[in-house]
């Protein structure tokens, strides 16, 4: 399991660069929405490859059948 991280770089002119890692898909926007509202206007946004990835869900089903014959 990957660690979810948010990294903020605050530049001297007041700009803030936010980098999100470890969150697959568009759910990163849900995680950062409240923070971005407090920071101010979003000037640009770049999606990483993780944004376009899909979470992997694995499931397995096993069926057992036993039969007996009376010879």
C-alpha cells in the first residue's frame, strides 16, 4: 500500500505549489479541495499519471462440489 502525501512549496512571492502522491484516480481533488479553498485562486493544475490510474480490486470465488456414489 502506498503512502498518501501532500507536499507544499511556498515561494517568496506567495505562490504555492501543491504535489499529491499516493492517491489513485480523481479522488485527490476531493482531498485537496478544502485546502485549495483556503489558499486562494488555483492558477494552473497538472494531473500526474496516478490521476489516470485506476485502483486495482481483486476478488476471488471458489466453488467446491463433492459427490459420492454408492457402488
